[in-house]
């Protein structure tokens, strides 16, 4: 698990440099990516499916990115975009295209479906966490307004 975290951290740092993340946030973005991948590998090791593991890892990426954006008073996308990259199913896309070229319809369907579901789980996780965060922030503001009276 330590090696998985370190490799994900380093790859996220590399993508952060490539995407011109401000220097003061590169290590934080690497931490986000490493923790997201660590969550993914934990779920895979515990016997969960890859779609659920990808969803859980993406939720962790979104939550930590939101916390870092509030702590550093910067946009959450600075942490989300590089942090989500280790979870993107690039190998699944490659193997789907390889199965298409080999004419293996059954493997194309199974690999392609899993890849699409993993990509969808990333999008849904980011949407769910953003919605819950917004709902909690609005509720907190309403409660503060109510109790200040």
C-alpha cells in the first residue's frame, strides 16, 4: 500500500507540473491523488468491484480537494483534476480498443462496459460530493442566521 501511495503521489505531482498547478499546491495535489489511489487499492484488496472502488476513491479526492480549497482559499479544481488522474481507467480504454481491433466482441463488451462504468462513477462521485458540500454549506449558513437573531 505504501508503494501504491508513493507511485500515485509521484504521478499526480507530475501531472500537476504538466497542468501548471501553482508551486505551493503541487505537494497538496499529490497528496490528494495518493490518498484517492490508496482508497481505490484498499477497496480492490477488500474484494469490492472496480466501479465501487473507483467511486470511493473519487469521493475521497473530491472531499479532500474541497477541504484543501477552503484551507488554502483557492479553487478546488487545482486539486481535483490532478488528483483524479490516477483513477482514470486508461488501461481499460486501451484494452477495449485492443479487443475491438482483435475482433473479440465479448471482451470488447465486458471491458468497455466496465471502463464506461468506472468513468461514470468518477463523474457521479464528484457530483455527489459537490452537491452534499453545497447543501451542508447552505444549511450551515441558514442555521447561523437563525441563531444570530
